[in-house]
C-alpha cells in the first residue's frame, strides 16, 4: 500500500527536535536545521522581524548556494548585453509566536528539483510547532534572566549592608551590574557642583584609569535626562549625537539608569557594551532598571546604617568625655588646688623643708599636665569617628595618632591658649608640616619611649610680637633640635622647637 504521507516520520522527528532545548538560540538553530533536513534544502535561514527584542541576529545553516552559471551567449556582431542571472528558487514560511510574526523561515537550493506543495505543507506544520517552542524558550529565558538579576540585587544589598565604605559600595554596584548585563563596563556617574556629571567609579575588563574622572559637561543633550532621574537607552554610544565624552568612541549599545531612592538622585549607572555588541533587549532594559532602583535603595539604607553606627560611637564617646570631665578633671583640679594651697602655706610659715616644698611644686606641675592631657583626650573623643578632622586641634591629634602607630606608643599632646581662635592659615599649615617632620625624626631615633608635643599660642617672639611655638620632645637620645625663628633646647633626649608670628 502506498504511504500518502511518506515523510511523516521525518516530520514527527523534526517537530520533536525543535522542543528539546529551552535555550532560545539553540531552539532557533534546531528549527532551521530541521527545516533544511526535512525539505533537503542546502540553505536555510530564520530572519527575525525584530532582532533587538531577543538580542539575536539571523540564524542560518550553511552559506547560500550560488545560482547556476548562465549559458554562454552565441557569437554575435552586436554588443553583448549583460546576462540575466536566474533567481534561486526559495520557499518562505512565516513563523508566528502568539499573535505576532516572529520571522520568516527561508529555504533555498533544494537538492533535487524545485520545492513542492508538499514541502510547503511540511514546513508550515513545522513552523506552527516552532512558534510554540519559541514562546516557551522566551518564557524560560525571561525567567532565567529575572532570577539572575534578582540574585545579583540581593548580593549587592548584602554586600552594602555589611559595612563597606562609600567608594567600595559604588564599586560593588558597578561591578555586579556589569557582569549581569554582560557589558564592557559598569560606570557610576555623580552630579558635579557646576551642574555636570562625573564618572567616579568604573568596573571594566581593562584598566579603568582613563575612564574615572571623565565629565559630561553642562549643556550636554543627555544631561537633562540624567539629572532628572530618567533612564537613557542608546543604540550606539560612538555615533549618538547626545554623547560628548572623550571615551564614547569605544562603546556601542548602552543603558544609563538613575540611582534614585526616596526622591533623591544618588547618581547614574551606565552599562555600555563594546562597539558592534548586541543591543539590549526590552527585558534586559526592564531588569537593569529595576536593579538600579534596588541598588539605590540599598545604598541609602547602607548610608543610614553607617550613620547610625557612627552616631552610636559618637554618643558613647561623648558619654566617656562627660564622665572624664565631670569626675576625673574636677577631682584632679581640686587636688591640684589643695596642693598649691599647701605649698603657699608652707612658704608663708617660713618652713625650711625645701625638699617638701619642691616635691609639692612637682606634684602641682604633674597634675596640671595630667588635666591638660585629659582635656586633650576629651577633645579627641568628641571628634566624629572615621572622619578627617576639620579643626586645628583635631589635625594635630591625627598627626600624633599616626606617629603613635609607628612609635608603638601614643605621644602626649598639650595645647596652651586659644589655638582655634588665634591660629589660622597659612601658619597652621606650616606648623603641621614642622610637626610631621619632627615626629618622623623622633620615630627614627632608637630608644624613644616618650614623645611630648606642645602647641603654645601665648608665647611671644623674641622681638615681642605675638607668636606660636611648637615644641616636640623625645627621650630617644641626646641631640640638638632645629628651630625656625627661635632656638633649640638641649638636655637628655631631643627637643625640636618651631615658632612663627601669628
């Protein structure tokens, strides 16, 4: 009995093969290969109506075969006319996904004769099944992408809330987004004071040094959208007239997404791909925009958490400072007054015990020094933690702390007079430079176990003008100090003296 559909087994095998893979590109390749095998075509291709939607270019099997050469024209005295090349017969069948045309399945170069009606019917059946398989692959691809972006956002949130610094937090966002988007670079831009935007962080496969610091100048066409918190999608950064930066020629498709939370614009996340890279799909744009929103929220929460931690430390330090002031300083001050009173009475009664009198004097001096050092410690505790000091006292204490890390012990620091009110730039800057040099020299001397720093703004200069005097003493060895506008003091250890008019 003659089989009315002799290629039915082949058709069933082809229909089954197109649904064996959930990855979209692999599914499309199965469709093209199955159509070519089913019709014995030497060439098969799938031309998509909207390649940008799925980020794929055309799918094909082998190269399109050349049409047969035309016969040689007969000899003639007339000028020859250009031969007309015969068209290569094609079979074109559309593929529908849901209610839209996904693309055209194009076949050419049948091995034996032209395409038949039976070939067209077989391909149409295959195209129907292909539409279902493509729809399923799209759903799977979207779900997989969404899962990756959600996991990435969760990882960023965890990293930011673990206590990273502001710079590390921005780099975490840029690097994670670059990997998720399969971009050439992940870039963070922040507004500048003059109304532009500057690249402050960049994660690239190469050295990002020449990218960081690039500025989008005020007046750039794209700037209004970025500062307004609007996403910007660019097909080709190198040729888009809105892009004006000096590095634009390197990149192709790009997304520029606002990092915005609670009405506050933290910056912009840019994800450019290399020139000639595949365009971003609608799904990728949506997921990246959602990622940027979640990353901005995580940045705000991390900043708030960091502020709370700093506030807690500040409050604890403030409590310690109050305790020191209310208890320790008051008691030391009272003890010093009692000793000083005893010293005066001893001198007034004509007591001849000079040793007792001298001992009381030394005790008073030690108590005064102790009170001064406790007050300095109170001031240091009141400085905001993890911040660069803005007051002169704070800067001196920072230099002392840095030297302490090298020396292995903390230098003592005293301030005499209203240093904040009387000392201004550029004198303060020169004093800090002299202090830094003196501490460096002290750290190099062997045997140093004590360093004393004194800043005195009540010491007049030799010519009578008001001045400031810096004295740095260390017991590391005998030597002569260096003086600027003043003299050095000798004795056991080394004393460096620096002074200048106020």
